[in-house]
C-alpha cells in the first residue's frame, strides 16, 4: 500500500539552462520542422529572444521521481497521461527553476492486480520568479 500522506511532497529546486542545440535536437527528434526551432534570425524577427522550444520540450526537464519519496519498480511503470500549461514559450537562453510536486495518488484493481497512479507536476519559473510552464504527468504502476 502507498502512503497517501506523500501527496504534497515536493522535490528540491532544479535549475535548467535551455540551450539552442537541445532545442534543435529535440525538434529534429520529434519531426518538428518549424523554423522557430532552428533559425535564430527568423525567431528574432518574430519577436522572440532566441530559438523557441517545441511545446513538449518541457518533457526533457526531468526531476528524479525518487525526489518525491516514491520508490517503485520502474520496470512496472508506464506513462499514462501528460499535460502542459504555458504562460509563454520556452526559448533558448532561458534558465528555468523547476520543482516537482506529487499532487495525487489513485489506487484501483486492474485485470492483473492492483494498479497505482501517481500524478505529479513540474512547475517551471524564470530567474525572476515568473511562471513559465506547468507539466502534469500521470505514472501508472502495476
């Protein structure tokens, strides 16, 4: 059984510097050919400070699940759902301070036994403390 008192547990703060190469590599990997992701001059002509990260780029800003005091066998997990909320796009040169929080735990009986879903959020802010994004993930464990 999972201790529901873990809900509200937060990680330490992690700082991520967003690099042009990381944006280009991620965009290439997902097949996003948007010039905002590759051509800095074009991105600047559109009003951005630098290259713009694809909307799912926040997935690369990883915080260890163990920071939330959740110890599960990773071989028995899968990602069930993902949601992103943005105040503004992530751009190259951003330094983002991110913290993860366990926001919900759900338990139910599956066809092959008990299943536990963990819902956690990663909140990203710029160095001035301005909200940039929220990533909400559901991890299912059997």
